[in-house]
C-alpha cells in the first residue's frame, strides 16, 4: 500500500471547563466533545525519491507548511519507529481555520493513523493516542473520534452516549481566534463552569432543554471580547428559535445543534451572505 484517501473530521465542544494549570504550563480540562461530519480530505502517500516529507494544502492562505501539525505527526512517527520512508500529504481544506473546530489536530490524528496503516507499524489506538497527546490536546480525541468526555490535558477520553440524531450549523466570522491568545485572556478571568455530568446525562436521555441549560465554554467571554461579532451570531441563532448555541473550542466559530434540520437550513440561508456557514451532523 502506497496511498490512502482519508477524511479528517471536525469537532464541537458542548462543555469546555478549564479547571487548573499544571507546572509545565498545560491547562487541565474537562470537556464534552462531539465529532461532526464536516471534514477535510487528506491524501497520504509514500514518496519514492523525496529527501524530506512534504505537506501541501489547496489554500495556502489558511495553513502554513512549516507549522502544519500533519508534518509534525510524520516526524514524530519517524522518531519513534525509525522508518526511512518519506511521505507526501495533500490536504483539501474545508474545516474553517482558527475557528475552534480542531482542523489541525484532526489532520495530525488522521496522519498518524494513515502512516500506521501504510507501513503496517502495528500501533493500536491507545499507542496512537499516546503519540497524539505530544502533538496537541485535541489529537487523542480525533484518534478515537467518538462522542466523549475528555479530561486531563485532553488525553483521558471516556466515550459517552448521544441518544438523538443531531444536525449542526457552524457559523464563523471572518476574524479568527488563536488558542494561545485566548488562554492568555482567560488566565485573568473568572470562568464559567459547565455541569459536565448533567450534560452527559442529558445527551443520553435526549433532553435538549437540559443540554441548553447546562452547557458552557470557558473561552466564550474572552473570544467575544476579541471578536464582538461572535455575540451577534449567538443572538441571531437564538432568534431563529435554536436553543443549543455556543462558541466551539477557543473560537471564533459558533455552532447551533438541533434535531430540526429544516430550522438549521433556515438559519443557514439567513447567515450565508455574511459569514462562512457549514451544515453537518454529529457522528456517533
């Protein structure tokens, strides 16, 4: 096998609690993360004569070659397993960049799985998650890619049950949010605390009112202070009668989650001329 075509999925955060900071600088998290069908497409291939790994993206304005997590994922696997082969990765970007949707981390996780498969390295899921956590806090989640409660620095993953079949509208303003900058903001703020246990229970029961009442994102206020349009988007989505509405990750994308696809499509049409909008579904 020399080449794989793979989907690299996005995510949303229903809960994002920041409950501490370790001595090494990493923040301790407690999150509910749901994978969604919105995805980038990756072609991962073994190169015949190249001297180095090569990552290319169809939108060069969105992703820097030097800092691409997919390239770092290749290098990490080479360091651990000692193989000499070089790889080329082509990324067709669909997931909005700097939106809090995990595109870069997902690309890295997909790359780990692709190389493991192409070279038949024999790494199981737990091993790939262990490697992934050295690349970023969301990477282990994307290795598993199921609805989950993620704790620690993102590496403690407990699958959860989602009863309803949900659709998701993603709305992203032009301005993005850098995660590093958002952490600097929240370190000086009083943060909301999401009742994770109640949200886990509500997802299992299919209780949308309880989900809407108990979700929160520690980054939301900070993100709004940097990109005020986020609040406008949240208010507009609520005006359509959508209940489960929130910033995802560190922003700047906002999601609305509902079982009513027609209502989400109505909001899509009302927002598509002003923002980048995507309609997806929650993966189970």
